[in-house]
C-alpha cells in the first residue's frame, strides 16, 4: 500500500471519528437528546423551544469552539517542538499564556480593586477576551523584538521561559492583593471553558484561527528543513529570523486567540503532535500539520464531552480532562527518550 493511500485512509477514519464525536457531544449533557432527534430539533419548528435553545444556542457554539481550539493548539505544538527541537515544547512555552493571564488578572482583579463591576455578561466576556489577547500580544511583541537580536533558538527559549516566570510572579502578586470574589473569577478563567461564546465571538476566533493556520501551512517547507538542524537550514538558504517571526506570529494568533476566548488549555499542544506522529508514522509537516489539526479537534471534542458529565448538571473544568488525556502521553514520551 502506498503512503498516499495509507494517509488517505487515516484521514477518512479520523474525519468519521470526529463527526461521530460531534454528534455524541450535541446529544449528551445535563439534558440527553436522542441522536435521531438532533436533525429534527434544528429543522423542525415543532420542537420545544428550550430544547432548540440548548442545541443551537449552547451546544453547537461549544463544539465549534472545541474544534477550533483543538486544531489551533495542536498546530502550535507541532511548530514549537520543531523550532526548539524539544519534544516537550508546547504553544505556551514562550510565555504567551502568562501574558494572557496577566492581562486577565489586571482586568478582573484590577477593575474590582477600583470598585467597578464586571458582573454583566458583555463586560465579563468581551473584557476578559480583549485583555487576554492584549496581554498575549504585548508579551509576543517583546519576544519578537528580542528574537531579532538572538542568533539561535535556544537563547530565545531561555528568554521566553524567564519572561514567563517574571510575568507569573507579577500575577501571583496581583492575586495576593486581590479580594476573594475577583480571585475566584480569575481562577475559574484559568480552568478553561468552551461555553459562553456567541456566534459573533466564534466568528472572530475563526478568523484568527484561519489566519494562523494559513501562516502555519506557509511555514511547512522551512519547518521540514529545521528538522535537520539550524546550521543545515541556514546552508540551504532558510532565513532563520524570518521563519521564527512567522512561527511566533502564527502562535500568537492561534494560541493567543484560544487563550483569550477559552482560557489557557494545557497538555493538548504537547501531546497531540506525538499522537499524530504515532498514527501516521511520519514527521513531514505536510502530513503532520493537517493530521495534528484533525487529531487535536477530535481530542478536544472528546474532552468537552467528558467534561459535560452526561446526565448530570455538573461540569468538569476542561483543563482537568485535557490533563488526564495529555499527561499519560507526556510520561510515555519521557520514558521512551530515557530508554532510547
């Protein structure tokens, strides 16, 4: 069997699995809706209004958000692992998540310290998303400026980790000085969630994701060359600084957008690229990037389905479920590298 045919079969099976999980996700929750009734709920006016609202206003936006988030974080993870030649690199390794967290901390806990309220849904959702995006963008701008002065990726990685540590310390200080109510709001945001997004917000997120994924696809040739090392890449004519710049911009759009609207979601960006490599047995980014986007979407929809606690009114934070899925994969990577 040719490689092309084998990959095509994998893509078909994974696409069918994603469709099955989407249908299951729409069906399950605190109110269980029979799968055979889903189509009629969307198309028929005879369906009870509250059931239509559950599916159209809540579950469909949530599953679309999960698909976008899974694809974005996974593609970011692929690029970070290739850029830094580190199997445990993730979309947030350079501090983008910390920057978003700082923006939200200042907005949520700073506004509350001034005696202002963000209890309204509009102020809460748009304010948090905007402040998270602004925080992530500022940190990325700092990293981009510094990256122009650094000759190798390891120095950039060290700078990013140090910057994330400093930002984390500032967030801790803000938390220490904040009141209980604001602190709780910030902690809830850090747990991650796909719910609460309107279709307009999803449209903004989709535009960010499409732009970031387009840049990532453009990076494929240079990413494949980087697999052979920085020195070899330079000898082949790869402009390392330009490539880093494009990867960082794509990461900001993808990981920054997801973090702004959904909160920081961990482990998926580390685990999914390795799962994709195991399935397709190929490190070519022409295969790996679309594969990771598809596998990431599958895992995020699965995680959201589990987080809904079907048949119960409770909900588990999405970060808890993603950790339960991602951590075993990370342990397997560590053990494999230790043995080899």
